[in-house]
């Protein structure tokens, strides 16, 4: 036997023992993806979308040289976007880029270590499954899943591997949000008694793509591959490009915006999902053929069923016909509020002596506290500031690919925000209260699992 062959057998035995010790399955490609400190990490883009082009790519460019990463391939089933992706990435990276007609082509390339998943909302979970089965780490955009079937399948597939997953819940990498989490968990805030979440815009064209719709032809893409496990229907360019307006390709407001904000509730409270959700709304103003609402108010109950004194309510409201896109997240306790627009803790609304003394109680007023300095305040309150958050979030993923440590937003983050999203969808589409069955991991309406 040659030395190389002896070393190969010895290392194979060690690797096999490692699998038995951890109970974790790894593909042959997974072994090839164990990245050394000096190895360049080769990344592919799954979907040359607005999100990838406008956010993931510039954030990646902030860090790739320092961390020794490279973008080498792009997969998009629409020839126009695929060609645009190849051209732009070639210009940015300074070398040839492989354009792939579908994800199978991309994963068949040698030495793809990681991918950005920035496809349509309903595809994220399924594309995450593809990524980990191909032995790749993945940055997976939110919402993670729009149905519990996809949600459970993706969680199971990812947890069966050692792949590094970052869910695109970028608030998890924000210093001000981290400070808020510490403040609450240290007991300084007191029990959460109410949370108000709002996200309002005035944009008739939000999520519309009329110019692109006019250019898209069925012959230039793969419609069956696009709809994946959704019920078959004839090609529709609007549903392909304006999917956020049409269920079951997207939940719209819950998946796009609420998923960010409701995740902070799970994070700060330590609770995994709501106990119940009711919702109301409709298409009140932008009657352009969309099916997903332009106005939504959802009310959630959180807390343990065995101690209702610890329960609290969360409201999420969103409208697309009046607003300046200044998302609000305000946490209330008996002693005041924690405001993630201003990044300040204050005694506003707290129990004053005048109100407390009549009941023989003591005043309860929080001391003023700044969660962050002026330089990061815009991050919490403006969508455009999210690029700062996303840059930190992408960097965290890249660093964890090298260290093999857990990211700020592992797969469970996506799994639990998806439960809240799906409960909201169920409540809004049925007009009934939605609950969650822990035993079956199903969203329930009127005693039955919710299905599209």
C-alpha cells in the first residue's frame, strides 16, 4: 500500500467514527466541503432576483476579499435574468461566471461550497433542501416557508446535515436588537405585556413588475419548474414576477414584512410561536388583480397555556396605500416601553405613583436607557437602512462557514417565524381563529389542518 492510500483509509475510518459519534449523516461531497483556513470559498447564486442584485451582492462585496470568498456561478430559469446575472457578476468579480439553467446544473459543478437562495417566497424552503442535499451551506431568504409541509420538510432536511444556514432575518445581526434582547432577558424591562408592530407604505407599484411582465415569455423559462409543488395552472407572467401578490406563491404582507418583526418577538420572549391568531383586512385600494391583501391587521396571543398571567398580545398592522415606510416595533411593560424606532427605553406609559397609590401599589417607572447610539438608529426604522443590517448578517454567515459555528439566525429562526406567518395566512383566508398543534406541528383552523 502506498502512503497516500494508507492515509486515505486511516482518515476514512476517523471520518466514519465521527459520523457514528454525532449521529449525523454527511454526503461524499460534504467531506469535500470541509473548508481550510486558506481555501477560497466558492459561492453560487440561486435566483438572480432584485433581492440578490440589490442587497446580497453588495453586502457580499463588502467582505469577500477579506474573508477569501468568490462568486462563481448563477442559476436562474429565465434566460434574461440568467444572462444579466452572468454579465453583472463577471464585471464585479473580474472573471468568468457560469450561467446555469437550473439548480441541478449549478450543483453539478465542482467545488460549489455555498449558495445564496433569493428566489420566490414559496420556493425558499424547497431550495434550501436542495442546497443541503448538495452539500452546500446556504443563506436562505425569508419567509422561510409558506406551508407547514414545506416548513417541516426543510427543517428535517437541514437538521440531518452539518450545513451552515443563515435565515435572512437580518435584525438578528443588529447591535440595537441584540441590546434590546439583553435588556429584556436580563430582567430589566419586566414582563412583556404588549407589542405593537406596524409597517406602512404608500406605493401602488410595490411588488409590481409591469415592464418585466411584458417581456417574459413562457418559452424563455421553465414554468413547471417554477411552480414546484404548487397546484398546476397555466403560465402566468404576473404570478411568476409579481408572486408576492398571489397566494399560494406568497402570503404577501405576513411573509414579506411581518416575518421580520414577529421574529423579534420570538427572540426577545424566548417563545417559539403564537398560541392563536385572528386577522382582518382585504384589497381595499389597489384593485389591480392581486389576491393578497393591501391592508392587514393581525392579533396574536403569546404565552404559556398554564399561566395566563404571563400571556401578552401582539398586533401587526400594515397598509400599502398610506405610509412612509418607517416600520415600528414597540414593546410595552408595566414600567414603560422599549422603542425600536428611537432605540430608547423610557418610562412612557409606566405606572405612576398617582395611579398606583389608589390600589396600594408602588410606582413602576423604567429608567431611561439608550439601546444604541445615533449611528445605528436608522437601521431599526428604515428599510433602506436594512442594508447595514444585511451586510452584518451576510458577514456573520461567511464567518460561520469558516468557523463552522452556528449563525445568528439558524434554521429554527425560519421555522418559527413561518409558523406565525402561516397562522396569519390561515386566519386571514378563512376568517377563523388559527391555533397551533404542538403534537402534529400543524396550523389548525376549526379543528382541521390548514391547507392551500
